C-alpha cells in the first residue's frame, strides 16, 4: 500500500504516539521511513533597540538546535531498528515547518505523511497556527493525523 512514509515529529509526547503508529504502519506495509524534525532558525531582531546575538552565538545556538533535533530522529531510527523498519533520519532547518515537511515529502518521493495534531481551537489556534492544517491543505499525498 505505502512504500515510503514520512514521519514528521516535533519531539513531543503526542508526536511520539504518531511515531509509534507510523512505524507500525510501515512494518505492516513493508515501507521505508524518513523521520523528520524541523529545527528553527534563530529569530533575528530588526527593530531599533532590539537585543541581538553576535553571528558566532547565533551559529552556536542553531547548531545546538540541530543537534537536539538529530537526537530526536536518531531515537526514531533506533525504534525502527527494533521493529525491523528501515528509517532514514532527516533534520531540516526552517522557520516554515509545514512547507519544509511538504518539500521533504516531495524530495524523498514519500507516499504518506504521518504527523500529530495538538488540536488547538479558537484563539490559541489563531495565535499559534496549525502546521498540520497547512500540510493537510497543501499535501499532494495522503496525510495521517493522530491526536
């Protein structure tokens, strides 16, 4: 049914459930998996009087965020190995999470995206946005959302 599943995670407990479901589905289908975590860029301040970090400090912080993201996907690789599922780790750096998920899915020729939704409603959703909703709206392949 599926040959290549992209499991997108933010490292949260809810995402861990999506990882478990995605790996189980991959095992049932005999699919390979790409485990993806998006690391943000360091926010820049462009207004007068804003506190900014020097370039070296920004690079250090971003490298730390990438390393933490790598730990998250490496854990999924280990879980996949326990379940006899081939998992390739992927860390992308982007401020546009949903767009990065869609780009990786297309680049890696995935035929399913598995991700979690925190299920924010009302004002919280308006303020925090919904990466899952964006992926659902713009994906050209099926998306399995777990809550």
